[in-house]
C-alpha cells in the first residue's frame, strides 16, 4: 500500500516536471555563425547625406545597411546611385511616396497629413512606392518603415492591414528598445532607436546591451554628417569601425535579412506567424 503511494507520488512528480518543461521560458533564438546579437543599421527618407556619406562609409567598412526611401525625396539624376547601393548589398525599403505623418508635426502640410488619409489611399501609395523601388532594384520582397514611427492613419491602426496586405513581410517601428523576447515581437512593428546627435560611444553602449540580451538592436538614422536629425560623420564612423572589428560577436545585416532569420527562428521555437 505504501509502495503504491510512493509510486503515485513519483508519477505525479514526473508529470509535474514534464509540465514545467513545456511551460518553461521560451528557447532563445540563435544568430548565424554564433553571433551574440544582431544589428541593423537603417536610414530613413532617401537623404543626400546617405548617398554622399553613409553609403561610402558603409562600403569602406564592408557593412550593409537598409535605406527606407521616401519617393518624393528621390532625385532622378541620383537614381542610379541607389541602384548601385542595392548592387553593393544594401537594402532599399519602402518609406511611402509622400511621407504622411500627423498634422500635429510642423513640417506636415494638410494634403499629406495622416489624419486626411484613408487606409485605402495609404495602401495605394505604398503599392506605387513598391513599384518605384522595383524599377530601381528589381526586387519584389520589401520591408516598410512607419513614417514618424506612426502606426495609425485616420485614427485606425494600420499594423494588421499591412500584415495582410501582401506588400511587405516585416516593418520597422520606433520605440527605442532592444528586442529580447522574440515570441512577443511583432515583425510588423519592430522597435528601433534613433537619436539626434548621439555619440559613437553611446551607440556602442547600445550594441553592448543588445549583446548582453542576445537580442536585436535596430538603429534608425536620418542625416549623417549633415541635414536633419543628424549624427556626425565621426560618430557614424566610430560605430562602423567598432562593428567591423567585432564581426565575430555581431551579425550586421540589412533589416530584411535579419527579419527573415527571425521569422524562421520563431517557427523553430514554436511561434508561428
Ligand atoms: Zn521618415
């Protein structure tokens, strides 16, 4: 009788152990070649300082970035330079044709205020922008970056609309966080950090945090060595130099490559899209 009780207790303990394993913390995703963290360098608005400074500096260090182009900032006589950037392995992403944002921002005119858009008009603008990008780089798979980090149009969230639109397979948002939990990450609103005037050492500190977390750090740049919301060329080069010297620790890749990997890793750890 006593033996039966012990056997029952052992069986219960085994069941509890199995249950605790199935509800344990999610398995961490892994990065290619044993890297400890993934880093994406992204640049918004199709700015001239990207063509003049950021891309030449990335090329010099053998690093690749993602350029979220804004259609009406693309100049006809510099289109070939964007094409060259794509041929070098940089990603060209969609950042709308006209950069609609909230009318509360002083640089937004009423005709391009998000409050005055319908979701349908917004989607058509994104579709046209995808077509323009296809004409530049010949690619059909595309990622998106929310203008001003804004995920609402006319008071309606567009995150799920983009998810089912078929236009993109991932989207970069704002939020300044390092991605640590890939089960709860929304691939259509990946946080990123962008700071005006940030120093190279501060950016390196951010990367070290991503390393400690085994996570993903996404940078959002605007002007590099000039123009608006800018970082200095020196700070940008300090970051690139550090990344280039620590390639064994960090996987530095365009946003679309990193998100493809993340999506497949999420499936592996049991988190289907
Ligand atoms: Zn922008």
